[in-house]
C-alpha cells in the first residue's frame, strides 16, 4: 500500500497530551505550526508566508518519549504518515445544520527537536529492566547546564589544534593518521 509521508519543521503550539488507551497503548498528541518564508531580494528581507497548523499523533514508546521530551514553544521536526479525517460540525448561524470539516493530521513515526534551531542533550529512553534505574517517564534527573557552544565541561577538553566536537572521542584505527 502506498502511503503519503511528510516531513514538517515547525514549533510546538501546544503541550503534549499524553494518555493510555483502554488497550494499554500510550498515545501522545500535540500541535505544531509551520510558517513558510521566502527571501525578497528587492527589500533584502525574509518574508513570512502563511502558517499551517498540524495535529500530530504518536503511539506507544515514542508517545512516552514525546511526553518526557517536548514542550510548547520548542522547534521540532516531524516525519510521518498524512491522515485525513472529516467530521460534521454544527453551524452556529443555522441551528440543526451541519457542515463537513476536513482535518489533515500526521501520524508521526519519527520526530525530535530541530537541532538547527536549538541544542539538546541525549538521554537513553528506558526500555526494560536494564535501564529501570533511570526512573519512570518524566523523571529524568539532574542533567546540568550546557555551557557556550564548544564547551564540553566534564565530557572532554579540546587540546591545541583539536576540534571541541571530537575532544575525548575515540577514533577508528587510522583516522588520526588521515587528519
């Protein structure tokens, strides 16, 4: 079956609504706004176009991770299947009349913070008894403050002529000789 997929970059305009279904599956819902922009050469400025709002649904473990990681206002990238649904809404000006309203939603399979617009710190999600010491979803514990870009703190310190991104990182055999 061919499915229509989409990748959207935008900002969260709602907090994550996390629930557990009657069957025991985790479900998370949130909304994102995406505004197209274009560069106007005559004025030398970026101009905003129309803003599109998307309802996003995430299932199971990804739903738990969304609830623990995302918050309103954050920049995100969402990839998933496009789903359309139509509902009948009552017309306020004409009692007893209904009007079909169509929504286009995304059932996300992949999502995360947009690292082109923010920084994040990786933390492995608890998936079984081997990671149970991390605590329940939402209790991430102290992480510490990120310093300026390039400041690694406890992870490693860059030496002279060494990139801060690779300081303290192991390299495959021969990789140091190639540099």
